[in-house]
C-alpha cells in the first residue's frame, strides 16, 4: 500500500526518509474525500500522527502544486502542549516541506521571543508553538492569523490537562471561521468532545486506538526490587539491557539525584525536567538522539509526544500514578513498528498496587527480579564473545602487530588484555538481593509476629517517637510490610522493635547501609535484657548521668521505663491509650 498523496514534493520527501507505506492513522487521515473536512482523531502514541497531519495540512495549503505559495502571514498553525513536542513537530514538518520551499517557524517558551517576533515579521508558511507563547505573540500583534487555512491541535488532551483552555479559546477564536481544524488526542474525553463541538464543523471522527488491547510492540515487565536497592537494581538493568533508555522519576529532585548518581558510576546520562532551561533540555534530547548519551533521567515532561529513535527501553523508577501516565510514559518506546521493553520497578509493599494498575490498563506483564552482578558479568562475556570485530581478519599494520603479540605473549594473556580494554568503560554492576516472586506480599490477616528478632533505632520519646511514623520508617528502610513487625517498645532515647523471624535476615541486610543523615537501625537485645557493660554506642546519644542499674528519678509519666506498642493482632493499644501515654512527655506534634 502506498501513500495516497498526489503532491510530488511531499512524496519525494517521504521516500527520502524511507516512508513507503502509511500507518493506520495516516491512511485514515488521508482517505480520499476527506481533504477539506475537519477531523477529530484519537491515535496511539508512536503511530505516525505528526506525518499524518503534516500531509493533511499539506493537501489543504498546497494541493498538487510543487511549491508552497508566497505569503506573509502563516497558512497553517500547529499547537502542541510542551516545548519538546513543539520543537519535534517543527523538525518533522521541516523535512516534510523542505522540497516545497516551506518556511516553518517555532514559537515556544524558553526561547528568545524577540527573535521569534522578527521571524514572524519576515513571513512564513507554518507556525508551530505552545499555547502560552502563541497567545503572547497574538496579543502583541506579532502573529497574524488572517490567512490561516488549517489549525492542528496536537495532544489536545494534554493541553487541557495542563490548563491551556483559556489560551486555546483565544487562539481559535482569533482564527478565521472558514478554516480546517484537525484535532488529535490520545483519548476523546468529555472535555475534548466539547472542544470539538465549539471549534469544529461536521468533524469526521477517526479512532485508531484499541480500547481493549495494549501496545502490541511493547514487552512489559515488573521487576520486584528490595526497597533499599532501587538504584542498585536500576544499575544492573541498564548494564544488562545495554539499550538506549529513558528512566522516569516522579520529581525534579529525584531526577537530579539519580542523574548525579549514574554519572558518578560511569554512565553516559542526561537529565530532562521542567527546572532546566530550554537550551539544556534540547541539548539533552539531542545527545540521546545522536547516541552520545545512553540513558535519560526524566520527569513526566518527557512522557508525551517525544519521538526518540531507537529508544529500546523505558524504566519506571518511580511508579506512574495512573493508567494514562503509565501508557504515555511507556509509549516512548515501541514506536513506528519497532519493538520496545517497559520495566516497572516494584517494591514488595507496592506489588498489589502495580497488579491493579496493570489490570486497569489491560496489560499482561512478566514478573521478574533484577539481574545480579554475576548475571551482568556473564552477559558482558557473551557480548564480548560475539563482538563483530573478532570476525574481521587483521590487515596491514594490524596483522604485523597481532603477529608480534602472539610471538611475545601467551594467547590467554592477550585475550585477558583485550577483555580488560573492551570493558574498561563499563560501570561496575551492583550487589542486589534476590527476592522470591511468588512470596506473599503480606502475611495472612490475624497471624501474629512471635519469636522474631529484635532491633533498635536511636529515636525515643525525646524525639516524639510514635508508631504512626516509626512503622512506615521501618518498612521503607528494611523492605518489609507492616504485618511483619511485631511488638514495639519506645524508651526515652531509643525504640526497640520485633521483626518476624522469616524476614529478619533480609531486614538485617537491608539496614546495613544507612543513608546519610538518617537514624541507624541495628540488632538489639529484647526489652528487659541487661545490656553488656562498656561504652555506650554513639548512636544512643549522650550517656546518662546515672548507671543503667540505678533507679530513675520520678519525673512524671514520660520518664517511665518504656512505652509499649505491640503491632501483633489482638495486642495493639488503642489510639486513645497511646495518646494518654504520650501526653505528658511528647508535647505538641
């Protein structure tokens, strides 16, 4: 099947880029008889919709002419929700209309507005921009819409989600009434349908998104990772996959921290978040596209519309908050018929939540564990054994050098040197715990924790210690669930807590490396057991003036020997009881 395009300049541009057969959305948009009709299109990310609406607006403003007509005011306007998407659309339309003499301008936030105004004054055929910057140019009289023949709204649902309804209303109201309006959206929500009714006339609805089938070109995997080993697991995944990847974090701080950590480990990584300037964001994407960077750490600013060629891997380091975010993030890979892999980093406590999220998106994911350091090294050896350079016969000076090496050194020594040189640039794999995929996330309701191991943390009544925030702290630090915590005893300067016997070893391993600035957790004797003589550990705080065996002076209820809290079912103090016990010593919260 060939492109249903009559314009020779556009056909030549498509052939030069290797476009010989249209995708489903391109075929639907370019169907015969729809040239001058408004379109309301829902299309899957990575389906080729940029080329689709480029050809559609080309049919409107060019017809079958080889060249675009001379004009001062733009003939087409494309509105995109983010700077990155607008610049990407600008680049796509640039090559598509190059043979037709097209002049394409971009107007996005973060760039020089005065330079954009000068370019607009010089005349152009198509303007691509973000809603805020376009409205600003419209208000200042820089953007003339009097000759506009076609308006394209790309990722319209995202523009509404970002609060651009007012800007869109102003731009579309200022555009000529007799124009063609093409509206593209991942989903046709009630708000999108209302926008279409307001600004489109007799629009043809085109739906190329399956409501029941997930993206067929993406392999989804859920990686069960110990809570304290998220970064180590990520390192091993990146080393094992050896593919160009984008890693999504929930916050800018998360991007900043992970980017710095991966750079320190030796990865060629770039960062992408809203706090970066437009120049920095463009440079990061360029480095990823050109292969100078292997991994991009990003917030959801990169989840929509970005087309990153050969991106084989998407990793959710922080879980997406909903189905839409999951699908949009994952859609950065598996584009235009290429296969891709999507990995979700899942802590044991969040396994059930991820199962529900995947079910809501009708996604079947394979559950797995992160590769170990040994597995990564084995994979390194396999890649080296299959290296294409080993199949090339030496020639010229290479042959002479090879013969000299063989004459002087043993084959094993030469091979070992080759391995060291070939792997010198690779970051070291990390040590990770091996979890069991089918182990229950939490114990059955009603099963008390008995006979467990005791641990301590130097946080007591002096620091307003309370089970309400101690339990989440213990769970997050040790990678366990609330049901695996037994009794908790809060003293003046420390808290002792019991961990179920079957997870005690894993908990001990998890608390070995304490993050800087956080309280140290360590094994302890059960409450009431005498402590060996000797100097008190620094983590206990300042030593008491009286020996441990001496009776405490009576100073009110807060100075009692301990505050009891048993997390086991049937032994929990009521909230009212805990408040009465804390009232004298804890103060306001």
